[in-house]
C-alpha cells in the first residue's frame, strides 16, 4: 500500500478517520474565502458524502496537521461503488490557504496518484481506469499543480443558476402527467435514471444501495419539490431536487439544486424536460426559495445546456475535469 508522503518540517501526516469530518469542514470553510467555489460543507455533509462513495478513510485518505494539531490539509482517492465502461477514481483534497506554497499540495497529489492507481488495481483491474481531479476555474494554482503532474483536461462543466422570478409556464405534454415524487416510485425512478444516462460521460449504473446513498437517501433531498413525468402509468422523466443547508446557512439565501434530470430516450423531443423543470421551479418558488441551480456537462449528448439556457439559467462557474488514463491490468 502507498506509504505516507514526506512533508515539510513542522507538519505531520496520518490516515484519515471519520472524526475528521468536522476539521475538514472547518478547513473547507476557511479555504472558501479564497477559492470562491460557492460550495459549503458541514461535518454531516462530508460524512454523508464519504459514506455514499464508500470511501475507506483509513486507506483512501490522509490528513495533514500543523504543530498545533490543526488539520490544514487532506487528500482522498476513492472509486465509485458502481461504474460503466471506465473505472474512474476521484481525487479530492485541499490545503488551507495560509499553508499553501510550501509543497504540501504537491505531496498530497503525489500520494493521491499512487493511491488512486492502487484503488484501480485492487477493485477493477480488468477495466480501463482514470484518475480524475475536478478543478474549479477559481483555483488556478490547483490547475497548475495537476498540469505539472501530467494530467490532461478532458471535460468542462458549468454551474448554472437563475432566480425564481418570472418563471416559465409549464407547457402541457399530451398524455403526460407531472406529479410530485413519491417513495413508492423510488426504484422506478432509479431504473429510469439508468436508462436515461447510458450514453452520458462518466455515468454509471446505479444499484439500489448506491442510488439511496448518493441521491434519494441524502438529507438534502426534497421529494416534495421533485417532479416526475408519468405516461401510461410509468415514469418517463424526472427532476430530483435538493437543498443544501450549509449553502443556505453560508449565504442566507434559500436555493434549490436540480441534481438529476432525465428523460427516457424514447420520450425525448416532446418538451418533457422543460415541463418538468418548470414545474419544479414553481414548486420551489411556492415554498419561498429564491433561486435554483444545476450543473451540466458542456458536451452533454442531449444538448441539455441549450435547454437550460432557454429556461432562463445562465452559467456562473466552470469546473474542468483533469484526468490520467490507466490501462487494464489483465
């Protein structure tokens, strides 16, 4: 197994534990003052995130402490519980701004690349793999770091937002009812999602456990604001809606995130997605939310970015996916 990296004098490194959720949340809060990612995390959010991705913190994560025992950096390398075609190992981490420029980030990334390669070899050696780092455009130092490490920019993602003023009218789609999410349809929505995303970059088949851990089982999920498009008694489209309370606490603004949006391939081209999104926006506005956001792959095979622009969303941030390919080992 990959050994712990060598750090500058005055810093210690150790395997992560579940108790690191609170200090890592504090680290990310301090970093946000400089990094401007518009992401905010509580300790509960991080615990849920790490558990959902089944990260083995003791093997897949390391924490850096300063001489006072304060966590000033961390790094994770974890693979998804399910995958399609390519097994992507995600590398996440951060160094507190006042401890940057000392070589800590370079050491952490080096460890992540080694551990990520091991994760691929341990869990899916027969599949092609990729080590992936998401780099917000507001973090040029991270971009320079991954570029020096030999990773290549492969995909651009946009965060898009709109206010909940002057909302579009939901246009009726003949034969289709727009209804609120209900728990008796949860697994049907999962299966619809798997069918809708078969051609999407980086997507994976969600089994019931990973679906619950990553999506509808999240504390942030808002079923009453989520919309299903039903035709002939079957779900043909969906919008799953979330509210991240740490974001609300940090900004003072109640906004919803449209996390998963999909339409079955055979039902596309009829305005289902537009109608379901418009209904979700109206449901959120009626509950006092003031804004909505979503993320989109700029090369989405369904042309989703144009759809969202037509619904009043505008791009506000960009994140670039940088990666290194790994060959199958057998």
